[in-house]
C-alpha cells in the first residue's frame, strides 16, 4: 500500500498507517521532519520544483530524479506501507506514487492504475513531466502519460487529503 499526503500531514499519516518508509518529493531545501519511527535509511529526499518545463532559477523534474524514485520504490520491502509526500500532496507525490505503482506492477495496465489514483483522490494532478520521464525509463511507450492525461486535472485545492493507492 502506498499512502500519499501533503507535508503538513506527514507525521499523522506515518503514525496512522504504521509506515516505515517515506519518499519526500519536494523543493530542495524544504525542511522535512521525519517521525521517529522512520529511520534515516528508509527515507529518500528528492528535491525539485513542481514545474513541467525548465524555468530560470528552478529545478525541473529530470531523469535522475525518476531513477532515484524508482530505485527507492524497488528497494521498499513492502512489509509496511510507504508514504509519499510533497508540499501539497497534489502533483509531485501523486506522480511519484503512480510511478512506483507502475514500476512495481510491470504487467498492470497504466490506465487501470491511473483510474485507481483518480478514484482515491479527486484532487490528484500528477506532474506530467515526471510521469513522462518515468514512462520513458520504464519503457511504457507513452502509455503512462496517456493514462494520466485521460484522468485529467484534479479538482482545484490548496492541499490534498491523505489517500492510499493499492498496488495490486
């Protein structure tokens, strides 16, 4: 099970779910206070801005970010839930959860995973550039991007509610 939340609900989500692994996809330099139950080796901080194209002075999602996310997801032992968060729990974290679900279920249809994401969160709006980079890295031939485009932009919100994405 992958749980997604905003930074403001990280501690609550980790405690409620019993998660032992946390993936932080958030602006470089943003302080993230981990709950005591999460040991440093079970935390990955991937720092980039929530943008879908290069912009002066900002860090856009890149292949090395996707590789870090994929490596962390593949090392996650699944004995306890994984929590993925960004600042608002809307874009970078939902894209990362979708990417992890696709990577960990190579035979599962991308559209099915995207629809499960939408059903779990009407607010989720996965970062399209991050998804496109993962689509290429996973050899999904554009299907991940097409599936995310098909579910459309989520409902407008300042912050998402925590939700879970079932892997299988």
